[in-house]
C-alpha cells in the first residue's frame, strides 16, 4: 500500500497544468496578435512605398498633378495623405498613413519617392547633353 506521503505529493501537483495553461494561453494570444499586427503594418508600409513610386512615375511622365496624385492615392492605404512637389528637376512624392490597428499602437507610416522629370531630360538632349 502506498504511503500517505506519496499520495500527498501526487495530489499537490493536481491543477498545476491548469494554472500553467491559464498563464500561457493569454500570453500566446497576445504574442500572436502582435505578430499579426506587425504583418499588417508591414503590408501597409509596402503599400505606402508603392503609392509613392506610382505618383513619382506619373509626375515624371509630365502627367497633370491631379493625375499623379490620383495614381498615388489609388495605391495608398486607406486614410493616407499624399503630397507632391517639384524640387528643381525632381518630382518628390510623400505618402503618410496611419498604421492599422488599435489607437494605442498609433504609428505613422511614411514613404517617399523621387523621380527625374522627363521634360528636363528632353531639354538636356536638345542642348547637346548626353541622352
């Protein structure tokens, strides 16, 4: 017959698995949610980069500013602000967007793209510069 000490030791471990699971499961859920949020934020950052590039390409092709802004906005994430300006021979497009997710994780995602205006290339070629 087993001694009472052995039975007490076995009984003392009862419920420890439940207690460990009560701590581990919420931690795993929080970790998983953080990973999902990071992936969604990374996807939104890539959208910002793509939007800035699309706007810069459109502006460099001498499309109207409204068309270049429309091209950038169509590729940008929801709620993004797009700015377009000419700086000498370059067109600069900046896209700022709030990161998706709860307000406590409020980040602003930013991307910029620069493109040489095609009308400046045509002027250099006409003046005898390199194409």
